[in-house]
C-alpha cells in the first residue's frame, strides 16, 4: 500500500512517512493510491467481529506488515483501546421509533476523537521508539480534537504537542480538558480567533517544508490520514449492528447519519462505501453549512463562521472535502489541484456538474439550527429519558425529520460526544446535567495556557514556540 497527494506532487509514499506528515508539500492531503475492495464473503465474515477486531482488520489493509508486523499492530490497537469505559467500545443505544445511536464517546475525553487518536498515538510511539526520534505535533482544534490529541501523547518523551484552541468558542469543559493538563510535553495556546482562522498559520508552517523538516513537525488533526483510516471501522461496525438479517446474495443498505464539521469522519464513510459497504450517508451540519450547500447545490463557497450550540462543528473550511472530491474524481489530482487553488484564492467554488452529481450519489445532507438542536434534545429525553449532546442532536434531528414510515429504512446516528461535556446546552433544554466525577473534578484543577490576542502575529509565535522546544 502506497499513498499519494490529492494534488499530485507526491506519490508512492509509504505509510510511515504519511503518518508523520501533515499536509503534503503541495498543500494536498494524503490518500491511498488504491482503495481496497471487499467482496461479499469478506464483509459477511466481518459481520460478527467486535469493534476492536474490525479496527485491526481495517488497519491491516492500509499498513504493510513489513512496517508493523501483524502481532505488533494488534498489540498497539489493544493498548490504544484499553482506556475506554465500555466493553463494546462503541455501544449502540436502541431507542424508540427505530432510533439507533452509536455512542462513540466512551474514551478518556468523552468524544469520538479518542477512537482514532488513541490508535495514532500508539502508531507514533512505535516508530519513534524504533528510530529514536522526536517530533513536534501541531494541532488547531475547534473543541474536542485538542484534548483527545493531548490524551493520546501526554507523558511521551519522544513527542511535544502544541495545541491552539479558539478562546470563547469551545465549551468550558472542552477548554478545561486541555488547560488543566500539566505535562512537560504539552503546550497550550488560547487564541482570539475562529477555528478556521487558527488553521491558517498551522498550514503555513507545514507548507514551509524546510522549517517543518528541521523541526520534525507533524499534525494529528484529521489532516492526518491515519485518523481517517481508523474511523473507517466504525462505519462497518455500525452497518452490521443495524442491518436487518439477510440471507440474500446482496447485503441490504443502511443509512448512517454523520454529524460533521471538518468532514474527516464522513470521509471515512465515503471510503467505506468505495470498499463495498452498502451504506447511504447523511452529512448533518449546523448553521455552518458549506458541506450542505455543496451537496444540495454544488456551492462550495465560504460563509461567515457562526457560533452555535454544536461548537466543535463551527467550521466553514472543511478541508477533508478535498479527499472526498478526489475520490469522486477518480483520483484526478490535476482537477482537484485546480479546484482547490481556485477555492483558496477566491474562497468560493462551483462544483463541476459531473462531480456534484457524484457527490449527491454518495450522500445527502441537512443543516440544523440551534432551536432544532434544543427541540431534538427535549424530544429524545421525553421519548427515551436519554440525553444527547448538541452534536449528536444535529444527527438525530435528521432522524426525527424522516416521517415517511413506508421507507422503514434502518438507520444509525453517530453520537460524537457525551452530553456530559455540554451542561450549558442541557440546561437550555430544561434538563438536568449529570456529569461524571472526573468531569466535575476539572473545575477544581489549576490551569495554564498562553493567551494569544487577535493583534498578535500567530505564525511568529508558533515558530518561536517550536524553536524554544527544540533548543
């Protein structure tokens, strides 16, 4: 298995190099040169596997055994998933009226980012120890990515991690999960900006290839292919847990609703489709609706980033859409390069008609307002005495909109985070938050971070911080 940039300047790249990379040198994103196809017999043989076993099978397709021998790979994944609080890792709550909610938040930070981040942390550690290397990880977060990345690598002497988060645009608990960590290898920058704005200086540092190489710079945002790779597994797991039993030759379709901001998770779903999994995807977004407009109208144009109750999805530049468009363009890197350069220059893009039609063929979409989030949280509680986080409610809102009982389509709604992380929203829904003890304890801990104002030179501050770490 080799990897290529979506913009064509790099090809034949090995997994280890991709793992330790952020953006490719041409500003593109790494993707497998070929997507493995799964025959029906293989998929049926996977139907009874646990989530952990599926992660092992999926990763084995994309990581050559000469790089990580199979026994080592399985041990790394076992270790990565040790800290999850539920034996099923991603249990599915079976609720009233056909609502299936995949709880992806049983990891250390109560968010789905833990699933991939814990595995990526183990892969990094494996190669760093083997090669006696040190890296600097640079992460811009909209909420949950930062804390999950920190938990994945904290106390690792071979890694320093620098996290930028948008002050006032995360929930207080999301912020506390980051700024209460006191480890020598963890560095926090609270920045007066949006998550999209924070991505700009990070991208500049990665495209400065001499600086990035000198300081062993890497990213574990969903820019990093390894994150997307691990997430393929939960689409397969959700499919087989929600598909009706079938003895027919053809596996029945299942709809999977994906609350999304940066489009990393739904990219994994599109790859699962390409591999042969008969899933129908729904991209569920909040008021920051660039993905919804792209799906419905072919309008991939930047709007103003708005603060919503689903704060981790307050993103208007979903960089993983480049991966999806590359897949739909059959790997035509020239076309993708031209399109993304136009988007970067003009902040607007009209998808070519053929590509727009293909996008509509792999997913539909919906955009959910804050009042619908509150209404959905109340509805789910009234029917099930079950609390949804605002991001999960974005997806479940779509489920409640489907009133045509004749469809009777099996559906799995992904729940990216625990309601315990969003007590402010739960209170707005006139419900009582019930945070676990470890979240309650965050309020009593000391905090530390570097405050970066809007007037500061963000790129200069990052460069100086990295140079100090490496001195």
